[in-house]
């Protein structure tokens, strides 16, 4: 265990050293982002990261309407009061290569292009970060992207914009969390680590984060938007061709429709009120029953503060056994630096068949010592852990980093 921790500390130090060596003082002009998609959607993630970097190669490619990015992320979490014979420490890494290439109407507001994301998700320890809360008896997931799936295809889709970039349609291998119940602080790379504060608030019976399907959205006027999609519930990111086959043959789908209000398309990530209705068919791949529900979300910038309230309601709670969940908290942007963000949240979850509500709290602070490197200390607690009734509380202390090119 101690050797694993030492290796992880060495890896963080190496990433920090590399990021300092790569520091560039230039800045890229802010790019347009897609309103259909979370801040982690490929086009939006690249646009956000490149605001502080000006790499000649990427600038030359951008003139050809090609956007590329590579990043490496690492996360480590230590848990208290773990169950008998369970690991109390987990560490993971992830390498991603992603980008987009506008091929149709390139350079215009209504461009169409190919979007892709290839990943390698690996664990440094026997238990991946994704499962560390279960080891301590909490009913929840910490950073589900930090798993040990190995090489996988996460995105490969065509993205077409319409109506002066006020409508977007995507077809191919999608991530439902990129368009359903989007929230500015939900990113497992830059926001909360606990899934209680992410898409669906632990009630939505989500498919894999790489599933074949169709999603689209449009602004109905300057303030009102609608977003919807249908994707395969039987997807396997390590065998993407099978997902496309399943979409047409097995007909097990995740469907969602969302109606929302924003102060303007350019502020949709932060000034966002929405209602999402969803239905998930049963899934053999996920060993998950069919389910349906609704989610409500409200967040609005007040100066540098972003208060939020989010709630989820499911008929069965087939994802984790949670059928009602409410989260509230606040983010603060620019604390101690223009790109440093603080987040704090509390979640109250009703566990099916459990008389006590499980309460989850999280505090994180993301800071960028240099434009190419992010590091995020994180602390979480779980009161009344549903799978560990002998303990009234468990604690999770984590560290996350991301090196960006």
C-alpha cells in the first residue's frame, strides 16, 4: 500500500515538473463553445483549456479547422472506516486523446464535423477510485471515470450545427452526461469528485459514458432551450461496434428530454434552470433494471459565486438503490487566482429500504499553478453510510491532477 502511495506522489511531482517546463506565456483568444454539451464535451473542453495556451502546432491546425488535445489525469483517494478485508486506498490514471475536425461549412457558425475521444483508463491499485466509497460502506461513486477499463472509445460522432449555431445535432458514440442534466461543477476532472453532485444526482439510471445514439438541442428563443437524446443501454466502450449493433437489434435505450431556461446561450453552463425527464430500459450489460424519473436543477451566477440546488427522483432507484436525492451547495470562481475554483456541496439521499438518509458532503479546491497543470485537493464525508451501518460516518480524502496539452 505504502509503495503505491509513494509511486503516486512521485507521479504527481513528475507532472508538476513537466508542466513548469512547458509553460507558455501566450494566450489564445476565447473560442465559441457548444451549448449542447457539458463543459467536458470535446469542443468545450478544448476551448476552455486553450484560453491560456498558445501552442504553434495547435494554432496551425486550428486554421485547418482541426482541434486537438491530449491530457493525463491522476487521482488518489484514502478512505476511513473501510469494511473488513477492503482496501482503504485507491489510485488511478487516465490518458485521453480527443479532438474535432470541421469538414462541412468549416469556419461558419453552422459547421459540421467529426468529434472523437480515445482513452486509456488504468488503476495503480487493486481497487480503482470508482469503487473506494463502496469499500467504506458508502452507497455512491467517486469519480466514475477513474476505473480500470483500459483502452476504450468514448466519443466518435458527427456534430452538425444549424440556425446560426442555435441548434446542434450529434450522431454516433455519445456520452449521455454531456447533454443530459448538465451542471457547471459536475465535471469529474474539474468539479466535484462525488457522483452525488453530478449528472442525475445518483438517481438517473445512466448507460455507459460511451453509447451509440442520437442527441440534439435547440434554443427556442433567447432564453428557453430544449435538449433530448436516445442512446444504447447495452454499450461496451471496449467493444464499440457491438454498441452500434445493439442499438438496432436489442432496442434497449436510455431516453431523455430536457426543457430549460438561461439568461443567454453564452451563459447556459452557469445560469441554468432545467427539468429533465428520462426513461431507461433494462440492461444486461449493466445488470440494471428498467427505470424512469425526473431531475431538477437550478444554478445562477451571483458575482463570482455559483449557488446551486439539484434534485433527482426515480421510480425504482435502479442505478444505486437511491430513489430520491437532493443536493445544494456553492461554487466560487477565481479564488486565489483567475482559474482557481472552490466548490462545496451537501447531498441528502433516500436509500430504498433504509430508514436513515445517507448524507454526503464534499469540499474541493482546484488551482492551476501553471496553465498546463491543474491540481485539486478534495475532502468528503458520508453520514449514515448505507452499506456500513456499524459506522456513523466515513471520510474520504483525495487528490486529483491533470496535465494538459
